C-alpha cells in the first residue's frame, strides 16, 4: 500500500482488484485529510471516511488503524501542528509589539503572546514525549503450574484421579487408531 498510495492510476497497473483500488482511494483521502488537519480526532476521521466514501462505520473503523500506520504517529503530528500554531502566535505577537504605535496595539500583541503560551501549556508542548519504557525494570511473574485447584481459591476435588478415569471412560471412546486408506486423485 505504501508503494502505490499515490500512483496516478489508483493502482490499476498493479494486481489490485476493484475493492483494493477503492481502499487505495479511501486511504489516500484519509491520509491527505489528516495531514492537512492533524488536530482531527479518530471519531472525526471515522465520520469523514463514512460520509466521503460512503462506507459503513465498521469498515471505517477497520480502515483507521491502517491509515494511521501509513501516516505514522498522528498524535505526534497533531502535537507538532499545535507547536507550529503556538510559535506562529508568539512570533506574530512579537511582530505586532515591535511595530506597535499605540498602547492598544501593545495590549493586542501581549494578548496574542499569552494565547500562544496558553496553547503551549494546555497541550504540554514544552514537554518531550519520550515514551521510553524501562523494559529492564520489568520483573516477570514467577508462576508454577499446578493441578491443585485450591491455589486459585476453588474447593479441592476429592478423588480427582478416580474422577478423571471415569470421565475418560465415559467420554473418551476408543483410542485413535491408524487405518488403511487408498489415495484418490481427481486427475
């Protein structure tokens, strides 16, 4: 899909059938929409896929993770978009303040800068998203297999071996045996 996402002929030269070609077109549309509007949430993308391409909600939910894998980490794209927006607000506020000729313009510039700073604070843009998990610190549980059901809080079964023997006799039937067969070919 990566190789043919933006082919001019919608993957018709490749061995895609009609259903797969439709999928390429849907993924392309969702990919472009999400990159142009990274602030969109998953539910908004589901609605976009349903209305734009006339697919069921179930199909849209199936498509969403595949679109995400094509884009990469969309949440990071959204965060980068917000960083860009905050930077633009602060820089524009600075430009207005620098060229200000009245107190009112200075106040407008300060308001824009504060709005950019608020955006940084709300979206936690000043913090790195290092999602490094300390795998070395994870200690696996030491489990020991047991046939004793009392270890999980159940009442111990008396004469378990006798019960097993009776159930095998009742439900076990004959042991499996190899039988002679003749191979049949349709040729």
